[in-house]
């Protein structure tokens, strides 16, 4: 039952957005935790229920990882039965800890709803930070379908929205609480409804506040090439995102590399190029090491708009003969003189995809090509590039981590995410990835531009609204202006994790207040 409930929680996430199922999932989970009270070790039994819930949730939410192993099935196909189940078993420890916390708290009634919500948000934060961190499919992401409710993360961050979401979803569990007898029966029935009514009203307020915020937001107007900005977009900037839609099996094939490169060059110079100022290619779009390859840089320079740039993902390596040999998953900005005028190195690397943890112990290889592990960059940084506002570059899943997408000491004016979701095919993975990216725009109050090899490529304004988009599995170009950032910082951008700490403290205090006293021994027994 716990596995099934966890799977229902996954259905609330992108791309299905079956949000009402969260009420079934978390109410059921809380009742399973309640049922652990008769066990010899209630906290251990609650942990077990939470672990199975988490296992069902992560297996169904992360199944798409198997697609990456089937890209080179001869080498990695044998890992399919173990990869998702093994990762899910590890990640399920976090929901297990949240469930155990509910039992250990001793909270009852509506109080245990708040403890579960706070514990869930707390372990989501831990999941995003422990070891290398993996904050994929945070429960708050379920609200991306609603631009209005999504505005909440500008204040609470996505972890905070997860806390509120679990509190709403688990609130119906109080409807099954005992009501007492005699004169207390009516008050008991009222208490059972209180949590659900309060949380429903709170989300009504959040939705209304979001609508008000959006009503005052400027519309994004695509200006004519000769016209100035109306205040909603950066004047004089028109981006072209190139989505070449190259299958991962062909991406690094020696016989296909030249053709793949020519496809990017040809699509860049397609109709409308004369209006474009800057071109953006996705992660590892260039199949050559451009810092060493003058011919490849010259070919890119030939398609750079006048006084503009091509920003592209590419592998970077140490110069020939330099020891130790290192490689980086990087992005370069190349001008019309074939100069590299800016470089960013990915810092949050994918375990087993870009490096092998405990390489001397584990008998596995990384699934990307080459025997050398990628090296990590120094961390989030702001690049000043000619003709563009300062930008924070993020490669692949670096965009999924709330509060860790930019340098706060040198804040950028927009976010740029280059990714290669071709690894995951036509699955839920790219939709989940894009949804997380949209919430980073709202949290930071910055526009987000996303270039993906196979999709979803898009331009998102600082309110998380999609103003231009190319769907999954299509090839094409996307031309768009660049939205301006918000004036001033969002509360989340200003205070970051302190807001989550405040919400956890408030939830703990309210849980203490909302927990009814335990029934007195020897007195009248509560009736179910």
C-alpha cells in the first residue's frame, strides 16, 4: 500500500499534474504512520512505512534514468534492473526519516499533519545537500502548472512550498480522528475539519496573492528590430536558441560528428538570422574541443551575428602535453573573430554520468564517453559577455538546486541553462527538469533561458511564465527577446534558507499547539 501511495504522489508531478492525488497519497501515508503505533518499535515501523512510500515515489518518478543506460546497452544495459531501484532505495531513506519523526514527536490530531509537513520539507532540503545532493522532483514542483500558486516560491522557495503542500495534502487525515463522546463530541467533530479548512483557505490566499502579483507584472512584448524596449525586455538583444534534436546514440559517433556540427551551423543561419543578436546552442553541442580546434572555432565564428556571440556547450580539456590531463563539461562564448570571450565549467557533476564516486572501489565505469572523470568547476559564477547583461550559466541539472544557481556576491541579470536531455528520450524526465528550472526563475526574480538538444528549450520570464517554447523531440530554432529581471530582490533571493528555517520553526510551534492532549487513563474512552 505504501508503494502505491508513493506512486500516486508521483502522478501529481510534471507532466501529469494530478495534484488532487497528493491528498490520497499523504493522507494514506499519515494513516500508515498512525498504524505503526501498535508495533513494538513505533518509530522503526513508521520509518519502514515511509521508506516503502519513498521507494514507490522515486521508482515511478525516476524510471527515465534507465533510458540513459540503454543508449549504450551493450556496456550498461545490465545495470537497468539495479540503477533505478538502487537509487530509489537510497533516496527512500529520506521519506522514512520524515515518517519516523512524526512518531517520535508524539504529535496528535492536526499537530501530526504539521510535523509530517515540516519533516518532509526538512528531508527534501537534506536530499538536496547530502553527498552530492539530488533535489529532483520536490513536491512543491507539482504547482508549476499554476502560474499563480508558483509565485509563492518567490517568498518561501520551493522547499517552503513543499512544506505547505504536504500540510494541505495530509490535512484530510484528521477526518478519521476520534471525536470523543458526550458533550465533547461536537467539538471533536469541529476539530477534525479545522486542519483541512485552514489549509484550503491558505492555498486560496496563496492563489489570490499570486494572481494579484501576476496582474501587476508587465507583459512581455517582442519589439520590432529597430524599436527600443518597452521596459519588459532587454533593449537590443534578440536570442536564437538552436534545438538540433540529435539522438544521443549519434551525438558522438565518429561518422556523424561532422554532420551534427553542420546541422547546428545551418540551423543558426536559417530564416530570420538577420534579426538575431546572440545565438545559444545546448550542452556539448560542439563535438570538438574548441579550445584546441581553430578550424571549429572559425566555423562557429562564421555564423556569429554581427557584434554578437554564439554561446555553446563543449568539452574543455587541458592543452596537449599538460599533466595531469583534465576535462571539463563547459560552455564557451565565441565572437565573430573566433575568440573565446567567456568560459564556464560545470561544478555540480552527475555521479556515474560524469565521474565515478569511489572509483578505486566500485567496479563500474561512467556512462559518458572517455575513461577520464570530468573535473568540477569552481562553482556558480557571473559572466560578463559582450552585448548581454551579466549571466549565470548552469549546465544540465545544476538548475534543479534551489538557492545554488548564482553567485550572490555578484548577482547576474538572467539565468542560462544549457542541457542535453537526449539521454532520457521521450519520457517524463525532460518535463520534470524544465519544471524545476521554471521555479528557479521565480525564486530569484530573473529570466531563465533554456537551450536543450532534444527539448524542452524555452524562455521564461522572472514570474515563471513561458513566453517562448520548443517542445520535446522536435528540431527547430526559437527566437525571442530577453526579459528584464525584477527590480529588487525577491524575499527568497534576499534571505534564502533562513526562510525555510523560519517556516520549520513556525510549523513546529503550531504542531505543539494543535496537538490535543492524550486521553486520560481510566476516564471515558474515545469512540472511533
